[in-house]
C-alpha cells in the first residue's frame, strides 16, 4: 500500500483503557468502510507521538489528541503546536473530558478540525467516524488540485492519459482481473484490480464493489435508489454505506 495514498492516523491518550477503545474504534471503521487509512502511532506519551511523526506524510495525517497527561509536562496544546510547526494541513481532533481546560485551545493558532467530549462511547464512536471521513475528503480534494496521469499496461507498452478523462472503471463479470475503462471518448478493456487502482489513484472513488468512479464527472445523486448520474448520461450503482461518503465528497 503506497504511503502517498494513505491517511495516517495518530492517537494520543493518557488513559490506556481509553486509548485501546479509540484504537479499536478507528480500526473498526477503517475495516468496515474499506478506507485507505492506517494507525501509525497510538501512545500515552506526548514525546513518543511527536518523535514518531513522519515528516514526509504529516500533511496526509489525522491526530486524535487527549488533553492532560500524568507522565509528561506537555499537554494536548503543546503537542498540537508541535504538529502545526510541521504541517498546516494535518487534521487535529481533541478528545477530552475537561471542556473548560480545552477552551484554552482558542487562544492558540491551532485550527483543530473538531473537539470531542467524552460524553458517551456511542457519541465518540460516531464523531470519530465522521472526522476520519471528512479528513479523507479533504485529502482527496488536495489530490484533485494537482493534475495526474492514469497509466495501464497493454502488452509491452505503457499507455497514459489525464486522470480527469476517466468517467468510471468497472469489473467485467465472469472474468478475473478484467476491467472496463470508460473515458469521455472511448471504452478500453485492460487487466487490473479495482483494489489496486483505488489505492494508487485516491481521487477516484470506490462507490461499489465492482465500480470505481471519478467524482468530477458526477452530475447528480439519487440517494433513495442509490444511483450516481454521470455526465456521459450513464447511471452507476452506489452501495448503501458508500452513499454518505460520496455525498460528502461532492459538497
């Protein structure tokens, strides 16, 4: 899995039991949603988290930070400021049971994505899910800014064209590793895997187990019947659990 296509997750929490809860929550959502994301560091030590930040991927990272720590003079604000020195793009979420102390965040130029209070496990679970989904949306949006080429192999040749030309890619029923690529001007058959392409080209969206679409070509969504209508007048099926994320991407 290429690092440039991943959302890198860091978790810092003073309570080991609550740290385990957050890790399990994040892993469950990553697995269920099939998100291109990975927990890089989960620790109770502010210094350990700071030292483990990868400068090459910090822009594509999300940090869940507790506020106070019994084993360190640093607090969550100190860690967030250290992150901001390394990246203006990394997403920072504070998770705390002390809302009054957390308000000191406002006096610093940290610009957190969210502030989650430890009210209930169910509420935290839902907010963590929403924050990861939104962070992935922001990551994909940044990737869209830079034009990229899509490449595939045909015999001994490598054929490339603008990624923006792709409308969607789908599997061919009954054939192993057979894909059908729909462009603005033609349809191409080639060998490959949707899973591999999803990781390689994060600006394309896996809307269904058999379809990878380009959000740039979506004209409208029918959320009740779960279809995406494309600008080539085709409609593509969207799975129930992918519809919410696709709507967020298209906002």
